[in-house]
C-alpha cells in the first residue's frame, strides 16, 4: 500500500519537475541574455546595494500569509527600482539573485530544482516585463521624462505584466503538482497578491522621482519607505490572523450549538415517531376523508372517478357489462342558500344525498362533486331505459318538500345521462364530461328534467367553445362591422333613420349571423365590449351623415342595448362620453331595450332611463308582445317608441287575429303618447295596412335589407336626390278625404 502511494506521488512529481526544469532553462536564457547585453556603465555600487537589500528582504523579512502556504516580501520594490534606474538587463540579474534567496527560504527540502525554478520564474517575468515596457514606452530608465499620464500608465502596466507572468508561471507548476485546474490554483493562491506588485511598482516610481527631483540618493529614501511598508503590511496580516482566530473560536461555538441542536433534534424525532404511530393508527380514517365528501359522507370526485374507471375496464373486457352516469345539478339551490342561509343549505344538501341513495342499488355509487352537483354511477345496467327510470325516480323523490328546521324547501334537479358501452370511453373524465353536457342541455330546456347524451350534444358543445374562442379573437382583431337597416316613415314614405346591427366577418366562415354569436357574447360578457364599440362606431357614422347634408340631420340612429350593458355602473357615463366624442346630438340616438331585459333589471333600469331621458336620448321598447307585455312598465318607464315584433307583422293581411293585435298595440301606444315602429315589413300590402293603422314607422326587406356603410351612404344619396322609387303606394289619409274611406291604390 505504501509503495503504491509513493508510486502515485512519483508519477505526479515527474511532470512537475519536467516543467520546473523547462522554466529553469528559460530563466538561464533570460539571465544569459541580460548579462550579454548589460552595459558596463550600468553596473555600479548602487546596483550591488539593491541586490543586497533584495536578498536580505527575501531571506529574512518574509511575512507568512494566514491560511496559505506562502509568504510576502517587499523585494519586488527593489526589482522595480533596478528596472527604472538601471534598465531591463540589471533588473533581470537582480531578480535572479532575489529568486535564489527566496527559494532558499521557501523550499523546505532545499531541492536545487525548486530553488533554481524560483529564481528562473522571477528572471523570466522580469525579462518579459522589461521587453514589454521597452516595446510600449521605450527605455524604462527614461520613463520619468515622459508626461504624468504616460508615467502612470507605464507603472501600472509594469506591475500588471510582472504580476501576471510571475504568478501564472508559478501557478502552472502548482497545478501540475497538485492536480488542480490552472484557474483554481491561480485564483486560490495568487489572485490576492496583486496589491504587492502594484504597491511595489508605485513605491519604486516614487523613489525614482524623488531621486531625480530632490536629489537625494535613491537608496537612502528607499530603505525607510520599504520598512514602513513592511511593518504596515505585517500589522495588517497580524490583524488577519487575529480575525481568523476569532473565526475559529466562533466556529467551535457553532459546533457546540450544532451538537445541542442534534440532541434537541433527536428528542423531536422521538416525539415525531410517537406522532407517526398515532397517525398510522388512524390511517383508515384519513383514507376515508381523502375519498369522501365531508358534508354528506358520499364519495367525492376522486373516488367516483376510480369507480368509473373500473366500470370502463369491465365494459371493455365484457361486452354485456354496460353502465350509465347521471350528472345532477339542483335547480335554484343558490336562491335557497342565499335566502335561508348556508346552514340550511348544508342541511338541504345532506337530505338530498340521503334521498339520492334511496333511489339506487347497493352496487351503484352516489357522489357529490361540490356545491350542488351530484353524480351517480349505475353499474351493470341493461339499457338506457333503466337509467331513465332511475332519473324519473330521483325527480319524484325530490318533488317531496324538504323540512329543514322550521323551513320548508322545494328543489328540482336537471339531470344529464351518459351511457357507457364496450370501448366507447377510455378515461372517466370523458363520460363525466358528456353527462355534464347533457345536464346543461336539460337546464337549457327548462330545468327539472333529464336529457340523454348523444354525439350531437358534444359537437354542439365543441362548436360553442370554438365560437367563444373565435369571438374573443374577433374583438382583438376587429373583425366586427356594422350594417344599417333603413327605418321608413310610413306616413310620408321618407327615410327616418337607421337601426345599427352588428355583423361578424369571420376570416374562415364569412359573415356570421348575430343569432349565432350574440347569445354567446351575452353569456360570456363579451357583449359589453361589442356593445360599447358598436355604439361608438354607429354614433360616429351617423354624425358623419348629418354633416354631409342639412337634410340628413333629421335621421335618427337606433342601437340595441343588452341586459349586461344595462347593469354596468358606468353605462351612462360611457354613452355621454361617446356622444361628446363623436359630436352626435343626443336627440338623434334611440336606445332599444327588450321587454325581458327591462323586467329583469327593473330597479336599476328606472334610474338609468330617467337620466338618459334628461340627457335627451330617446328610449324604445323592442320586440313588444313577445315578453312580459306588462302595461305597468309602459307607465313606469319613460319610453318614447314601441316596436312591434316581426312575428305579429309578418302575418297581417293573412290573419285577422294578428291584424287586431297590431291594431290594439298601435292604439295603446297612441294613447300613451308613444311612436310605433313595425319590424319585419316585407310586402307592400303590410306597409299599406300599417299606414292605415297610423303606425308611424316601418323597417324590413320591403324597404331594404341591412346595408354596410358604403351601401347605406349610397341609399341616403338616392333617397335625397329622389332617384329612389317609392317603396309603396301612398293613398290619401282620412284627413285628406274628409273622413271618406277611399280604397288604396296598389
């Protein structure tokens, strides 16, 4: 074993010694070159004194560096002095002498190769420094005759080159010897020593300057200066040693504290093991809590999904093993929760869970997903009819009122049913998703009912999601545009205004009908952004038409207002800002609101309508007759116009019943001082009948389809110039015939 270690050490020493001998050869060449080119006049007693001082300081005045196997001397100052006073050749020889004495001091084994390597490294670095100085700044002995900027630059360069070449030559040898990387060896052992080189160069240049200016002999000045530097740095390193001792003391204290912490940690570990044993005893309880709903005790979503996964696996292996998923959502549960409180709501959920369990078999699984959502796994059912019978049984069970403390509550449920067959589903989330889709379809169909999932439902859900995503992108990419449908004065046949209608120019599908995207925009809240843009763009365009001709200033603009917009707190400020920005008169703007929107937001709508009326904006009740048709709100709200829905207008002339309805609505509006607009006028016969009933305005395909901006502008020009043919025959009114009824001329 010892032989093996020694063999390894010898193998590492061989390349290190080879490198040292290479440097020794290079140093010998540098010394030979210096001796060959040394001018006799440069060799004087002063140089000998410098050599003696350098040797003595290297041998006796070395300062050990704490935590590093190295020493610091001030002999570099004498080398720099020799370079500045006597030139490169003298400095190389002095450096070789200083290196020998430094090697004698530093080498513990006193091996010749180590001593010679140290001297050669100094000689090589001084030789490189001298050549660099001569190439860049000329002869070093003439340096102080240059400008101060050149002197400072040259001294800094001299210190830097000497520092870099000397430390890297030594670091390479150390790296080879220790097996460290070159960078690691240099950074750890020599990076910090740069200050001694720069201080030595600065001191040497100062001494040379004093010698040249004051006239004192250089060595007389150098000795006290160097002594001062030496003792200053010695004190500095002594402070470092004291600091290191304090750090070691602190380290011992930290070690003692660590031992104390270990003892405390052992005590904590013992307590933790005791706690762990207690937790292991209640593992089954925690398992139950992890897979069950805390409130109702039913399975939670995770356990339900696992049961569904097992059912899917059974159905995949056996074609006759089918199953069904029922997804339930309680209707109006939020209303009960808000009115009676969360405590009563929780009791209702618990009671609902018990009734659901009573409607299924032991092999089935009932779960609560959260809130008022429940799911049921019907395992091993024969066909869809069996799942339907369970859904009907649940509806019947929930129809019985719940007695909750002193309160009685009625709830119904919307149920979606998805049927699992062989290989149809792979993951539990897929069939749960489909049952959820069917449940929402049941809610859309009127609630308190059930729906069976089919592929078309999923396609519709995917299409709706895609439409919603496209709708969001359409807002960002400005894919919406406005079309304008003319509104005609039925009494004069003249253009009275336009209704602004939003259109979506889809990049792939083309023009998308508002019937398709407006409901999605309403549900997602995007209608707020669409409505704001629509009102701003329409008002801007109508103002532009007003400015084209004085005749056009009589035109009005009708814009639809959604329920989402009506609930916005800053709606009125938005409208006022749009009117101010576009310059459109408030009297030219008509806001159309449907009956349903008004009744659903009656309280907030009343104050908003009153402020709009004060602003001068006109209000129109849209699609009258299709919603609540309440006479009370016609008195309560300040409407100016009543619009008859197209479902009544479309059949007048063919159905006496609808004609009477339109006549009644028109008469009611007249009695309330409101104007009447008929929608969906498509035949001349309808226009003539509406005129005979004193209906003020009409709009529909008889007059024009909705037009884009350019077409609407052209339409206005045709009407203004008289080139537009009459939309229908205008028979005399009763006043014009003194009350005599004259047949219409078709």
